[in-house]
C-alpha cells in the first residue's frame, strides 16, 4: 500500500496531456473515471476521483471526488464543495453523508434522493494535505498548516484539476461549504479574483457558506444566547457566560493553554447544564447521529471526544476504509493507516480561527460575486444569530439596501426557512429544522435553497 508509484502517476499525467491534445475522446476512458463503487446502484452519471499534485516534485497531493450532474452535465454549473474542521473530509462528510449521490448502508450504497448532483456537477476536495486520502510524503508538511497555505494549495488544486478536466474550464463555477469553510472559501475566492484581474482563469459565479465561521467573536459568542433561548442553560449561567467569561474568551484561552479559573468555572457550569446528551450541532437531536459530524472540533474543543465516545458504529468510516472501495476510488493511504473523517496528523494553526473573513466576503460582494450565507437553525455551534448579524454588517458596510425584506421561503408546502436579500447580491437564509450539516438533516430544503442560489434567484419559489 505504501509503495509509491510515481511512475504510474507520471504516466497518468501523460495520458491526460495526450487526451487533451487529441481533444475530448469519449471512447478512451479518463484515467480517473470510477468504473463502479462497491455496492453502488446503477446510475446514469459518471464519477471520477484521484489526485492532483500541488507541488512540482509531486510530494504533496490533494484527493478529489467528482460527480457529474445527473442530467446534461455540459450545461450545468460546477460546484466545489468544502467541509471544515479545519482538517475534516469533504469526501466523508459532504459527499457520503450530506449532499452527494450515495450514502453507505451496511455493505451497499443507497441513493440520496436529494443529491446536489441533480442540479450541478459536484467536486468534493479533501484539503489540506493530511486530510482523508490527501497526502504529503514528508510529514513536515502537516506541521503549522494555516489558512494561507490551505488557500494556496486549494488554488493550485483547482488549476491542476482544470488540466484534467479542461471541458469544465469555462463552466459557471460556484464554491460552497460549511463551518470552517467560512475561512477556506472566501480566502480561496479572494486569490481567484486576484488572478482573474490579470487573466480571467476562473469563471466564479457565486459562493454559498453554511453555518460558517466568519468572525470569531460574533460567531462564538452567539452561543450563549442560543443556549439560553433554547432552554439549555439557566438564567444565572447565561449571565456568567456573557459577562464573566464568554465563549470566544474561553476558546482563545484554551488554544493558548491558559484557561483562567473563571472561564473554567463558567464552562463547567455550561457543560453540566447543557449535558453531554444533546447534540450541539442540532440541539433537538439525541447524541450520536454519526461520528462523522465532528467537523467543528476546533470550534467546540471539548465536544468531539464526547461524540466519539458514544458513537461506535459508523457507516461512512467503515465504507471508506474498505480496500475494494479504496481501489475503486484510486485512493491510497500514504503515511496513515486508516482513512479518518477528521485528520489526526494535521497540525493546523488553531489560532487562525481568530482571523475574520466576513470582510473578505464583503470584498467578494463588492467585486460582483453573489454570496449566500445560510444557517441550519438548530445548530448551536455556529448559530444563525451570529451569521445573520455578520451578513447585515457586511451589507451595511457596503451600503447595500435590503432588496427582499426578511420573510419566509417555502419548500413544498412547508416553510423552508426565512431569508433576507441585500442589494440583490448578498443573501442570508435559514434552513428550518436543520443542523450544522444542513444537507444531512434537511436534504430537501437544502437542495431547494441551493437550486435557487445556482439559478441566481436568491429565493426559492413561494408556494
Ligand atoms: C522534510 O522537510 C523538511 C523541511 O522542509 C526537510 O528539512 C527534510 O529534509 C525533509 N525530509 C525529507 C525526508 O525529505
Ligand atoms: C468577550 O470577552 C472578551 C474578553 O473578555 C471581550 O473583549 C469581548 O467584548 C466579549 N464579547 C462579548 C460579545 O461579550
Ligand atoms: C439605499 O436607501 C437609502 C435610503 O432609502 C437611499 O438614500 C439610497 O440611495 C439607497 N441606495 C441604493 C444603492 O439604492
């Protein structure tokens, strides 16, 4: 498994080059084409997966899984999907648990009726190196990885990916993701806009951010009110959690290894009252839907282990660790023994969480890129209140007026959530009843919101 086949990689690269120069030839299969995933039902769309190297000497490579749109892929947009963490896998979370075409169930894969490839070509990227099947041959590459390096590698990935799939170069490109991708996505988009100023390489048409970390203090400190208003903590604890030690202070101290006694007292009280038996990513759920939903381990430092303690079985982890599955995906384990949902070897600069990105979102809007910020409204990790405040702040700073006043949107006959649009370019929407991983818990509503976003409509149809 660990013997590296650089020669065959070079060969694969050569094959790609040849097929490019000969034009797209459907009779010779793409080297990254997935023939069939083990246990997969018959489908009419194509899937691809493999590696794109992000350095010259092929020592670091990012793994992707690409699912073509179910119908008419040539006329559908391309969506890059990123999960957060930092260090969690878009393959395990995004593709196989949230909005991809299949979900593992025992030995087989079942169809997800609300897969986002009903609307778009979906590209899932495991990033940065050290996450999932993405690898580096020198373990020093996993040390002190930060937002800047991640954005740079993501950009190199996209450039390399377009080499493999030149037919998608001019397709409308959207970037969507969750949680810590509130850092990854704006930072990547900013680099793309910079490049586009010199040469228009990226046809970027919009970004969508789900329960994103956009501002450390605003996002984290909205937790106290969320807990209190949902009845998870007492009045007196709420008071302490907002005045004596707020959550951003606690997390900031935690990552500096200097938790003060007051913060320690407050957090103990908060944890005691909220209890371990409620899922903080969806306060209406009992614990342990799945171990894969731990992508915010850096945002919620102590909660990850709790989740893992009570969750024994996990379909996605089991599936992606099967040898036959790995073979079908053209994936390799290099420097790790198992595929993990969130990397154990990546040593990310935690304190990067304190870097604000809502201002980058503002600059993207200013550059004409439509932005949707959406919130699963049952999430207490990045609650809707913080995100709504931040979107409003961005709109205000840019002088964007409300073009659609705050109101409900519908999914079928039911309220899908609430929304507000500013300047016809910046929108905020909630997804009613959804968790931190909205497409997992409210697949139909999430797909509907996503579809309207791709169509540039801002709002799903009113019933
Ligand atoms: C790994 O990278 C470090 C830092 O760049 C370098 O000093 C070291 O020699 C490298 N190790 C190998 C085996 O290439
Ligand atoms: C959180 O605590 C920090 C440090 O004590 C303080 O500067 C900040 O204003 C507080 N934020 C909120 C929203 O209370
Ligand atoms: C926004 O609203 C204000 C107050 O109604 C108005 O003066 C301003 O022209 C509007 N701006 C735009 C860009 O429409």
